[in-house]
């Protein structure tokens, strides 16, 4: 009986990290249509990966960007946002806001945990959404129709969390 108990404890210790999200090599980043589930892009990704979502602001068509890091639990950490915009004279300030030497601005130290990133795809030529990461840059506006509710999510390969079973 004691031997059986030790074997069970050993098996639990071996499998616990994977069940808590410890198998980092099996994480997948997917870009989907939030309404239909259609997959536009899918990549293997690791904890610590940095992602930059770029777009042109709807008001003044100036470039803006959001920086995220993928954590070990498969969530996004919203690190900072930035851009080049006149803000139409709004006169507001945020903690972490600063003007940069190149004429852009940034708000840093946001550090919000997010389950996913979602947005409405803007019109091609007007919003020009793109995603930059170690694997390269993808022009999202080339493949995704304007008005689509887009969701970017990280999960595990093999269909866990509703992600693609193809394992790409």
C-alpha cells in the first residue's frame, strides 16, 4: 500500500507543471474571428514572447501601437502603448505618460493582465492593423475583412482552450 501511495505522489508531481500551464513549448497564438471562430493565423509561441499590435488611429490616422508580453500562463501582459498623435487638444495626462525624442509618446508601466486582445478590424488603407513578433510582421488588414471582431488568444496545442488542433 505504501509503495502504491509513493507511485501516485510521484506521478502527480511529474504531471502537475503541465496541468498548471507549465508546458511552454505547446503554447499557440491564434488570431480568430470572434464570432465565427475562423482562424486567420496560428503560431507556436513561448512565454516571454513580445507582441506589438500596430494600427492607424481612427481620428487623425496617426500610427499607434500596443506592446504585450505572453506570460507563462498563456495570458497577455499589456506593457505599454504609444503613438504619434495630436490628441485633438484634450489636455489629459496618465501615470507613466512621456513624450519621446522622436516626437512620439508612450504610456508605460501599464502591466495589465488580459485573457485576450480584441478589436474591430478597420478599413484597409485607413487602419492598417499589423502584428509584429519574433516570427515576423503580419499585415492583418490583408486577410481580415473590415468590421470583423478579431480576437488574439494564447492557449495550448491540441484543442485545449478551443484552439486549433492542427498544432501550427
